[in-house]
């Protein structure tokens, strides 16, 4: 089985939570680039042949491995967004098997929240993408520890001011997106505040119709 024979063992030799592997940065970037593709094939094959006892053992090891990578990922790394989302997507797609092997999926959400907060410092859209993926996983396992929708709304709000400063008409869209989320959450205080803010933006002088 190609993943077990080669890639899994080679990647295990790397410290995924540090800035470089045991070899050098280029090697690590190479693994990150192909990581999703290799795992996609490995999960697909393992899932299709999971009745095979040997494959069952590997499937369990594959899940443990990807969980370790996800939960120990250095969230300050430039590839965090893609890696966090991809690894979470595997957990969602094969959730019945992940749960069968008692994978601590709440740790995924803890890590995702940390990653979203870190990424939100420089890339609000990235935080939004993590929120969307994380909510899907949270809903699937019935976890309510984090308010992913509220966090997502705050990202839209955070993008309003920079948009105004650059004359970007998307400022209104961002405010409206936040408002719709607060309505969905039935947060009366935030809805009222957001409605007032959105109304002000819609009549702002930089908007021309």
C-alpha cells in the first residue's frame, strides 16, 4: 500500500510543528504541496477496502496519523489555512470511521479555533473558511463549545473599515453579511447594532448608485 510503505513513514520523520523538517525547508514545502493529494488517495483506497483486516489496521493508523498532524500543526505556518481545512475535511468525509476509532474530534475544533484566531489577524477570509468547515464538523458531532457563526460575523465586520478606507463598495456587503448571521443567531442586541451600522454605510457618501 503506497502511502503506508512510503509517504507515511517519511512524513513521520518530519516535525510538522516546527518551521523545518529534519532535512530542509524545501523538502517540507514539497510534502505540504502533495500532502492532500496523497492522503486523498490513501483514504479513498482504505475506505473502499476497509473490510480487509489488514486495511482496517492501516485505516486506523492513517486516521491517528492525520489527527496527530492536524492537532499539532504550527498555526503560525504559512500553509496553515489549506492544511487545517483539508485535514478537517477528511474527518468530516469519513466521520463514521473517525468516530468508530474514537478519534477525539473536539480537539480538531480546539485547534481550528486557535488557527482561525491566528489567521484572522492578517486574513479575515481565511478565518471565515475555517469557520465554515469547523461548523460542519461541530454540527456533525453535536459540539457547541464555539460559536462559529458569531466568529464568522465578526470577520465580516472587521473587513468593513478597511473597505471604507479604500473606497471599496464591498463594505456594505460585508456589513450585510454580518447582519444576516446575527439575525440567524437571533442576537437582538447585535442585530440592532448591525442594522444601524449597515444603514449608515448604505447612505455613506463613498457609495454611488
